[in-house]
C-alpha cells in the first residue's frame, strides 16, 4: 500500500504540538483588514509623526505622497497602494510604535488636565487654606522643599529651581490671577499659573 503523502502545510514540529496548516480564508481577510486599518491610521499622521516612526522607505514615501494629494480619486488609488505595501511589511513594530505614541499622547493630555484642575483648586481656595494647598502640590523630589526650608543646597538644586516654580512663585501667580478676575483684565497671570503648574507636575 503506497505511503500517504504529508504535504508541508500539514506538517508539525518535532514535538508534534505546532500546526503549520495554512491560515483560513477568514483569518486572511481579518489580517488584511487589520493591515488596511493600520495603513489608514498612518495616513492620518502628520509628516513629522510619520518620519518619527522610522517606517520602510517605500511606505514612508507613499504616505508623504498621499498627504500631498488633494483629489479624491488620486487619494483612493494611493491608499490602495499603501494597503499593498502594508501587506508586504512587518506590521508588528509599526503597531508597537503607534501604540507607544498613543500612550505618550494620553499621558500628555492627562498632565494638561491635572494642571488645569490644580489651577482651579488654587484659584477657588479660601485665603486661609491657600498655603496648605500649595504645599500639598506634588513635587519631583525633596530638593525644592528643602531649599525653601533653608537647608543646604546641592549643585543640582540651582538648575532645578529654574525649571520648577517655588511655592512663593505660585502664590504670587494665584493672587495676581485672582486680581485679574476681579478687575476683568487680560488673564496673563492665569495663563502663567497654568504653565507653571504644568511644568511642576511634569518635572
């Protein structure tokens, strides 16, 4: 009796626990749609963001051309070409880079919200509670609080004091912003307070 042929795509590894069967048609379709969606996501990035991802040269060039096109048909055909390039590319590092970009963007947005929330708390706090609230602000390390308390400064501390505002600086900005609100003048101190808080909270 002739020996039954075992084709390569039905083969298993030496331990017999890995199947090399070809992917199903539905699995191929899902993968193709995912690659197409990834290409569309890349097309929505700015040229600077695309450059930062270190994409394959032909894909980066195709995305740059897509960004310059304005007519609908040209963009449609170019997107089809981008989709073909995506099917030929290793999409795992591209997806990882995009996910990292999203996490960074989300963290930056959260920092903006925190600065805004702290600004409103400081501006609305009663005068008797303002100093305690300022001292409760999170600091990058103990260097700033040590400097204000009159402790010995290290060589690192002068540089840090330039980057992050002191409690006195913040208190002055709060009082100036409150005066601006009463006088109904331009909110320069209010904006400066936001920038100072954002700098402190992201230090």
